[in-house]
C-alpha cells in the first residue's frame, strides 16, 4: 500500500509556554525519565521503542492521537496502558512533556512511521 505523505504548512508558533505550562512540562520530564526512559531512553530519542523527538509518527501527528496512545497503550507491542498505572495528573504532565519534545530531533533511533511537516504545535 502506498504511504500517503501529508504535507502540511509549517507555521512556527511564536508564543512561548506560560509559566504554569513550563511547570507541567518539568513535572512531565521527571516522570518520563522515571517511567518511559526504560524503552524510549532518557531524552526520548528511542531505544527498543520509537524516537519521540522526530517528526515521524506511527499513530498520528496530533496531541490528541499521542495522548490516546499514552493513555491506552499498544498492548501487542508492549507499550503499557499508562492510565491504569499512573495517576491522571502524572499522565497529563508526561503528555505535555512528550509533546514539547516532538520535532526537536534528538539523535537516536531511526525514524518510524510517516513524516509530517507540522502545521502548528498547539500547546
Ligand atoms: C516497555 C516499553 C515501553 C515503555 C516503558 C513505554 N513505551 Fe511508549 N512505546 C513502546 C513501543 C514498543 C512503542 C511502539 C509501538 C508500535 O510500534 O506500534 C511505543 C510507542 C509510543 C508512542 C507512539 C509513537 C508514535 O510514533 O506514534 C508514544 C507517544 C509513546 N510510546 C509514549 C510513551 C510514554 C509517554 C511512556 C511513559 C509514560 C512510554 N511510551 C513508555 C514501548 C514502551
């Protein structure tokens, strides 16, 4: 099957994160390093699990799609269902953190999934 490459218009978001968003992201980073780094590595650059810093997405390039995967996991692939393991506030913070590192392209595991040129990374 032919892969459809979606070319979306790149619009860099100019506004910085608010202070409370920064606090959430920092909290998410802390929990990410504790819970996710085992498979995705410390900076999210990928190991046994995909690189979460590139612009390639297996399950879709939106925060909503990513959030769904983190909450529900992918049982067949060994990605845990985090909503059953961690308190909601921790899962929410981790999602904010992972979304913030998307597109930062930390050198690591080779890209998987489909490349997207992000329209706008909503915050
Ligand atoms: C036991 C290993 C393991 C742990 C721990 C783990 N993951 Fe995963 N994760 C995976 C695997 C394997 C995949 C790839 C699934 C696939 O290829 O279908 C994945 C996929 C993902 C994806 C989808 C990537 C994409 O391109 O769409 C996201 C997002 C993700 N993980 C986030 C997290 C977060 C956040 C945590 C910590 C709360 C976490 N993972 C912890 C194994 C893990």
